[in-house]
C-alpha cells in the first residue's frame, strides 16, 4: 500500500455499519445492527485532521468478499469472515484477518474499540503500538446479572471474559471515559497508562427544542437494546406501578429487539401488568427520530444492570431531558443524584417506580435538574473538542510524528 509519509497512519479496529459504502451487492452482513455513533461520529472528524490518515478495519459475516474503499477521507477495509459463531473459534479467524490487513496497512498506531469482542484481542497481538478504548466491560456486566449463575445461563460469555482479561493485561495504553472504567483496567494492569476522553454526542441532540407533553399525560423514553441486561423487564414492572397516579402515561421503547424474546417474555409480561396498550416498541431509530422523541417526552429512563458510560444518558443531558438511571458502573459519574438526575438501585422495581414518580410529580424540579445537566453536557460532549483530545493522544503515542 502506497503511503503518505507526511501523515500519521492510524488504524481503527472496530465494528462499523456496512451501510457506509453501499457495496454489499445483495449480501447482508449479519454482524452490525447498531449505528455505533461513538465511532461513526468521530471517524470523519479524525480523518479531517490534516496530518492523520485514518483506516478502519472491521469484520463482517455475509460479505461476498473483502471490500476496500475510501469514503469521506476514511480508508475502509471490510473483511470477510466465515458465517460461523465467532466465539466458538475463539475469535482466531477475526484475529487472522485483521493481522493480514494490518500487515498491508502498516499503521503507526492501532486504536481498538472495546474489549467485548475480538477487535482489541487482534490489536494487542498484532505487533503494532496499540491503544484501547474501554467500552462495555463484560466481566462487570456478568457480575451485575448474577456472576456464575449468569455464566451458566449464558455460556457464550466465557470466551469474551477470558479475552477481555488477556487483552487488558497485554496492552499498555488505554482511553477511558470514567473513573469506573479506569479502575477496572487498574485492577488487571496497574502499570497501564490511561487517558480520559469522553465520547462526543451527535449534533442532532444539540439541536433539540424541548416542548414536553402535558404533565398529566407523561411520556417515558427508553433507548437501547431490548434485552434483560438493560433492565427492560424491571422497567415494564416499574411503569406499571405509576398507573394509579398517572393512568394516561405512555412508554416509548426505541431499540432493536428479538421477536422471540418479545413473544415469549415481554408481551406476556405486559399483558399480566395490563399495560400493553401504553407501551410502544419502535425498533431501531435514527438519531433524528430519537431526537424528535426527546423533544416531547417527560423523561428518559435507563434501568440497566451495568453500563460503563451509556451514550443515551449523555444524549439526553445534551437535549435537556430529565434522566432516571441505575446507580451502576460509570453512570454515577454522569449523574449527580438529586441535582442533575435521579439514580436508582438496579433490579429494584420499587426504587425505579419511586425515581420515576419523583420526576413526574415535580416537573419544576425535573426541569431545573435537566437544565443543570444540559449546561455541563454542552461543555463535555462537543464533538470537535473531544476529537482534538483523541488526536493529542495519537501524537503522544507516536512522538516521531
């Protein structure tokens, strides 16, 4: 590969939506169903920095072949892997394909996102200088769901947990958003160098003009994957507790869901609770569609069992939406309880219902809290500011550049 030696070559190893290139020619990659805004927002901004050449390497099932192209100044490498469960192969095929591409790309630095899959594992075993961005922490998620019992229920977590520990042991440089994430790295690798950079928020949320629905007809918003780990069943039980006082409430659920989980668990639960007509599942929505919902809803709720630094909390704060969320992971570093939102005990229906009622009963207090959160969020999550911090880390890791 011909390179411009005046530029620092950075290789991002991460998931990426296949829709960027419109190149699949009828194939349907199965690995990406999430828009991954923390990556897609920053990539073109990093690529626009004059002395950086950005390459993105991503793995996908269902591709007919490898695809290499340039879009918005970004060099994309979509790599084909067999349509086979990746954990059963211990991510070795992912590792092999990424190493092949890195050897051809010859980056000055590899930036891997997340330890949940094989991307960071491939990066730290590539022989190239590597920095890892900590995202979801699998071992903490499993602990939040019951530890050993959660593993027995979901054995597929075993391989990611082992690779997560191996990867963090092997790498020396990390990026974290919260002290919680940094603390997890330090437990495994006390000598690691850790930089703090917040993930920026998409511009749609900075443009939200709030016009909430009437207080006696509250609308509650949940954004995220519709899975047990995100507390969706606790949420349904929690909102059922507010019916006596707010009979005309509506719950919006925005995020991908499994039809099997919906049919076997969620629909029977809503039927038993008598709230089927008051809950709407929107599926996966675009940023503009979520921003439109945020302009009118009463509050956002996130009853997750574990999250490192959930994007939707930052997006809600930027948009000026009051937030009720679980006091887990890095969330207490994003929300000051009673000042910029409400924190609740994870898994507790009673605590969640109480937190929701605090917002619904006191709209003036909720507005004040959301205003304080928004003022700080506008300072913390501006895309250009955070990308400049990211670039500074790259320069520090590659002093010769």
